[in-house]
């Protein structure tokens, strides 16, 4: 078992703050309806308290995972205050950021006179990993789970090399690890640092003899040798939009030989001034020809190309502070030139009534021009890694299905997520979502021992899943009937 790595690098990356461009409340309607005004006040209060309890975090970008560049001043889902114009510290209304985030609390709006669902900040307490907890996990019949690697400190996204090496990004350490299972027993027996010094490195993609590495505002590329070693990275793209609330970039190479980069929104819900926020970008492999491939995608961290037809699919995060059940997280068939609606629409072209309409049209009219979600997850599940199964170890029925890591909620009560799901595909579209690995949420839903992030198919066909809170990479294999 490798020695535990100490955290020595500063994860913070400066961001440029802009004034809030929209208001979260329909002020005209509120003026006509005192009940709406009361709900707006409750929402504003919940946002301020929520920032204190969750460091203005999003479903993915909380303090205990990934790069945490929470930028409350951008967020159009809360009232504007003086900090919006000053570019002040990200701890507005939150005091000490780490101390606030460590306070696990449930804050529920019990507005009996409101027709809106209650809003909550609820963070299940973190528990340390143990073999006893591992033994309590539940899987679909015929499958078994074990630890592939441990004590990694903040392992996030995963990629598997041609030689079977497993590469793991660690954005808080600004590096990438290489894990090797030299004897094929399903456990890593060698760990080495193969990339260092890239601030916030997160997304990984291997294509031929190259590895692409996505950081907050840059994509790097490095030569990948046949023995699994990585050469010196160079900057391929150096001017991606700043991180804001969603700094965790991901990258993939499509079957068309193009590079695809996911750029999350700078805020929870707002009108972006940079047209490359809340998009998936497309470039040539040398970084040229950059353009917006699809827009209206709030934070599509996990995406992949179906192995049968090459169609791009991804999981998108819904906005916060709309209650327990809305908006849903989504599965989208990501098409060239399409708009998926954020910040004005979600799900099946449903209008988000919390923010003001777009300029010069109604929200409903705008939503009618967008692409609806192909499938919906439960709100606040926080899907991160998304991979299609193209291995041969699992039964044939699993080929072409997707596996998704649900990081888990922080602003829903009761909590949801904290599991791996299987998305079944038939006829080129998702047909159902079912639990694949559960049991990480424990103690009647008040605690958890994993914040899941990356997923990848190992060279032997097993499924790898990272937990960046306890520093584990799990391995799920098929044991037969």
C-alpha cells in the first residue's frame, strides 16, 4: 500500500469576478403577491445560511472534493449584496470557509403557507473507510467489489492506458498518479507521480501516444510512451474561461478525431457574459478550430461516446435551491449546435421560474427552442464520472450501457446519490437507470464513507470507481453466478 501523500500545493486559482447580471426573484410578481415575497425572503435567507454551511458549494464542487472555487458573487440564485461588486473573498456570509463546511447540518424551510417544496442544506457526515463498511456494500447479482488502491488523497478522474496503467488526476495536489497492477490480482502494487505542477488538473483523455490533461483554464498535452511513462506536458489551450463555481474541466477525444472539453457555468444560475461557459467545446487535436459544440449545459462533467454509433452522451447537473425534487439532473444526447436550456429551462423543456426570463421573450418561448433531456436522474444526485462499458468481463447485456458515479447531495433532505448506477441503453437511447453499487450512504442516511467521482473500464474489463474523500479507487469485477 503506497504511503499517504501530504497535501502541500495550493489549490486556489484566481478568478475574475463580474457583476451579477440577473436577479433570482420575479420582483413584479412578488410585488403583487405577498406570499411570493415571503418565499423570496426565505430563499434569500436559505442562500446566505447555505453558503455558511456549504461554502456556497455546488453538488460537485464542495470543500471535500475537487477544486473548490466557489464564487458566490456570480450566483444569480441569491440576492445581490455589496460583495458582488467588490470581488471580495469567496467566504461572503460564510465566515471561515473550512470551519463552515465542516459543520454538518440540516437547515429546512418549513414554510407551511408556501406552495413550494422545502429547501434544505444537509451534508451527511464523513466516515473513514473500513473493511467492515466495504463488506456492507450491495451490488447487482454476480458482481464483487474490492479496493484497487488506497491512501491516494483526492483521487478524481481516471483514464486507462494501452498497457493497463491507471492514471488518476488529483486537482488538489496539482498532479497525476500512475497505478500499476503488475501481477494482475486486481490490486495496484505500484504508485508513482507522472505529472506534477499543473494547477487544478482534473480531466484526462488518452488518444494514441498522447494524454490530454484538462485544468481550470488550460488543456495540456503530453507524450505517452509505450511503457506507460508520460513526457513533459505542453499547453495546448491556455485561455479557457475562468473556473467560477464549476472549475473541474473534463476532456475526451471523439471518434471523429476531435477534442471535446466540458466547461461548466461560472455560477448556479445566471446569464453568462462569456459564451464559452456552460458549454462543451470542440477543437482539433492541436487546439485549433475551437468552437462551441453545445451550450446550455450547466456542468456536464461526465460525458462519453457510445461505442456502437459514436453519439456523445453526458450527465448534467441541475441548479440548486429549487427544493428536493427539482430540477432533475439530466442525461443528454449532446448534439452539434444544440442548446440544452440552462439557466432558463431544465428537464423536458420546463421553465425555471426562479430566475428572470431571457431578454425580449418569455421563458416558455425560449424553452420551446431548446433540447429536452433524454432521461432524468433524481435532483441533486450530482453525477460525475460517466463511461460506456466496452469491456468483455461483464455479461453481454452490459455492453453499451453506461456507468455513472453519483457523488451525492449536500442541499437535499433526505440525502440522495452516493452510489454507482447503470444506465441501460436500447435502440440508441437510455431506457432505465438502476442501482449498481449502493451502501455508501449509512446510518439512516446521516453519514457516508465515499464521495464518488471518476469511473473507467480497466484493461481486464473491471469497473474502476474513485472516491476522493477517503482516497480510494474501487474495483468492481464480475464473479459469475
